[in-house]
C-alpha cells in the first residue's frame, strides 16, 4: 500500500493568489467555528492524536479541492468512523472536555517533549544529509528538503515522533533539530536569487552525517 | 455543510464524547481572548525591556508564559528576531502549524496552497504581494515549522517610537508582522 500526502506543498507550482485578511476575520461560514471547536474538543477523548489527525487530513483524495475547515471536517468524520465512534459499542473516551475546564485545558496545552532515550547524535554546526526517498507513511520531512545538505542550527530536545505516532506505533521520541539550507541547495540556480535561508525542523531519523 | 456539521456534533454528543457547552467556550476563547493582541503584548514588552527581550530569545515558551499566554499550539515556542540584516518569515508547508497561544487561529491565506507553496521558494514575491519590499541585501530567513515548535517573529521597533508607552507600541504590532509577512505600523 502506498502512502501519499497531498498536503506537502513547499516549492510546488500552485496557481492562485494570496488573499489578504484583516485580523478579526477568523471564520467565513457559521459552521467553521463549530468544526474548529469539535476538533479541539475531541483531543482529550484520546481516540486519535495530532499526528493521526494530520495523516488523515493529508491523505484525503480531494484535499486540494477543499477549504481548510472542510478538510478538518472530512478528517473528523473519517476518524469517527474508523474509531468506531458511531458504532453500537463506541470506545470509552479517556476524558471529555467540559465547559468549565476549557480555559485550563487551553492554557495547559499538550507538550510533545519527552525524555531522550540516548544522547543527541548531532551538534549545532554539524553538516547533515536529509533522507532521500519518499516516505511510505506519514512523515514531517517535506519533499523539497529531501536528499539535501543542511546544517544543524538548533536542538529542541526529544519530541514525539510523528512517523510512528500517526500510525498507532507509539511515541518513539526522537531528537528534533532545526536544519538550515542554502536556497541554492534547495532550488538550484533556476530562480532569481532571493537572498534567503530556509530551515525545517527535522527529526533525527531523517538525518545522516554529511 | 451546516447540516453535516450539526449531524456530526449531535452524534458525538449523543455518544458522550462532546459537551456542546465546551464548544461555545472554545469558540469564544479564540474569538475574544486568544489572538494576535497577545503576541503584540509580547513584542511590545521585548521592545521596552532589554532583559525580557533576552529571555524571549533564549526561552520563548517561558518568557511568553510569564505574560499569561501559554498552552495549546504554543507549547514549544521560539522567537526569532528581525535585525537590520535579517528578516524572518514563518510558514508551514505541510499543514498549517501556527502559534495559537500568541496569534490565535491562523488566517485563511496562511493555510492556503499559494502561500504554503511559495513562501519557501519565492519569499520576495510573496512579500511583495503583502506590500513589503525589503532591501536586496537583506537576508530572508524562512522558518518552515514542520514539527511542534512554533515560531514568533520579533519585528524591528519602528523608528520615531521612543516616546510611546508599551500599550501604544503594542497597537503598532500587526499579526502579519509577527508572521513575517508584514512590518509593524509606523507611529501616527
């Protein structure tokens, strides 16, 4: 079975202009805030995690035709079905978010920092190669940054690894780094020079010493 | 769409996963309490207080939490500072990762394919669409937030604002200036 993300857009040729929005302009239909709140409120039930949510969204066949809250809704519906939420014997929610605990839950958030199982493989300033091949599962290494030479710029500690967590294979914490690339390394000489440096946040398994 | 959403909400409520009253509180929180005015306060404080600025650049999560802004989609914050030589800009090419705790919900364009595809490859073109033209010698530093680290741009304090109070300064800080697609407003 091949896994294909339709959300990996960096550097692709996409038509359309960027439509500006004023600051308070958050929603564009009355159902949109409801979808936002449903997705957030389903978090504490523990039926899925943020990486499963992202994997479900990015593999929707019509991802590119949908608006963002339509994507969120479609993924929520799909996950509800997959998790048996709408079946005769739905799974127990781990926790239900009630009105009086919303603000505390928002303030607390959900940290993905975890104790590291071993020391970091790389140090700041190290040169690294990113993994070359397209992934057959959910991953957070964008296509434009695959098989490229970069430099470790920051070390963020060990974080939950989306590649396993998205598929119910555990958190398997991995060291997370900010890896910076020269624009020429990513885009070659084709474009007019931008004078830019681009970074991604990359998990250790995406990287090899260069 | 309206009916589809209502149907799902009803089902999730009946099965005991959702408390509809919690949804109302959530929506209100992101409409009235958690938005870019939070981030503007962080920026204005950093402009006024050199010690706070250093703390923000060293440990943004803690420095931001000290002003009461913490939690969801801001658990792992990094502040990146614009200088005379470097302009920072934030994108999430893979989805729509955004620092909710300081900026609230992302604008539609931030989640859209045109911005996500082009910000990494043609940042000057994108900035131009936002009405921002930077000197050719200025380096543009793009942060693609591909994991759970969330980035807040600390823009340059506009000239001629020495006499302004912290809250007057906060009013100059736009949402876009904290994403890096804009600059703070000049003082009136």
